[in-house]
C-alpha cells in the first residue's frame, strides 16, 4: 500500500498550508534525532501520510467539543505508544498550537510495598506490576479531573514510576503541569480494555496461569477490576486510539528490545560508578514469564478493540503501520 494512501483522504481534516506547517514543525523538532540515527527511510513521507493527518483528525475532534479532549492510546508492550505520543505532542503543540499533556498508566503503578501486600492478601502474582489491580486507579481519575479543570493556576502532579527499580519515585520528582490543557493523552497497554466474559476465564492461556493460578483467583480478580474501577477510569476517554500488534510473538520480541535498552541505561550508570544493586533487569526467561502476565488480556484486546477503538493503526512484523481503520469517520473533513 502506498504511504500516501494509508490515511483516508476524506479524513485529512487540514488544508495544504496547515499540512506543510505541521510537517515542518515535526521535522525541525526531530531533526537532531534523525541525523544521529542516520535514517533515510522516508520519514517525511511517514509524517505526511500518517502522523500529521492523525494529529489533524484529533484536532478536528477536539474542536467539536467543549473543554479538553481526553485521548487514550492502547497498545501492547513495545508497540510504540510513547513514541506516538511524542510525535502527536510535537505536531499538535508546535504545528497546531495546542497545549498537550500526557501520562502513562505505568505512572499509576502501585508501589512495590503495596503490590507485595496484595500478593500476601489476594494472590502472589500481584507482586508483578502490569495487570489491572496493580494501578492506583483513583490517582488516575484525580489527575484527569485536575487536568480537565478550568483553572489556569492549578498545579497537577503526575507520578513517575521507575521500571529499573520496579517502584514509584518519591513525589518530589513527580512531573508538574500548570493550568489546563487542550489535549490530554492517557496511554497504556490496557487502556480502554473491556472485561472478559466470566466463562472465558476457566481455561488457562499459558503455563503461568496453569501452574501459578490453577484456581483462577488471580485472573478473576483482574477481570473484576476491569468491570469496576478500570471501567470508570476508561469512561473518561473521549477518543481511543489502538496500536494493533501483529502477534504475541511480536510482543515478546519488542518487549525484549525495551529491556535491552534498559540494560544499556544500567550499564551507563555502572560505567559512571554509581550504585546499581537496586536496579532490576530481566533476562530472557524472566521477560517471557513477565509477558505471560499480560498474554490473556493482550490476546482479548487484539480480538475486540479493533472493532471498538475510534482509530486503529495496524502494525506489521517490521513495526510499521500497514493499515488504518477509522471507526466513525468525521463528517466535516
């Protein structure tokens, strides 16, 4: 499929002048990165064909409502959610003049001490971060409420979770956002996920569930969380965008690449003679076990969400956008 035909032409939602300005803004913002990577694969064409039109479509949705637009980005581990947010932040901020703020569901992870308490009280698997039940959902709703408030002097504190130590950072290093925003982006691997039918929980989907959750206590609790507090959290979304990965094999591969980058960060810390004993880096076996915590819900989302998300970007095995689906096309584009 030609790059220039990936985004539906009747949903471009911008003039030629706006398109040129936005493409120029994102090129300038990422010029140093692209130069350092020595990339020559037509990224300008990707900006023009996919990311600028997507940003313009989001802008059109934002202009249709009063107050900020809350955009959810769903995608499995390694799908590129953070990269997509960075692109949209630059295009919509520098190219279209919006105030854009974002945070991840990962930022809402409960502290390691809280998860250890869950492991004692409910099920040992809850010591591992990731699945519904291991996030501070009320904190997420409080952040969204604060960012949506029409108060130019309000300070919203957004937590920071450090995966290298598997714990939340102290609040004095949390991010701060002053005032409101035009676009609030909330990204995460299970953002927008619906609960599964209860009868689908009976059979384990992998060795982790078979060996460590034989009675289904852990997975039933996760599903109850999706039925209750997470449903309330996800109801705050105005638009849901999905990065649809091609398979679970791709999730394993891409998540392994993420851990490799984390290991390189740790090596840098070690080389600078800073203490590294507190850092937690997974080997290949640990990564596979870690991903098994996510497998059930990831597979369910791959089946369900492309028919529910407002926009789905289908990724191929090479991590490129191969197709685009818009659930409810805008009529005024």
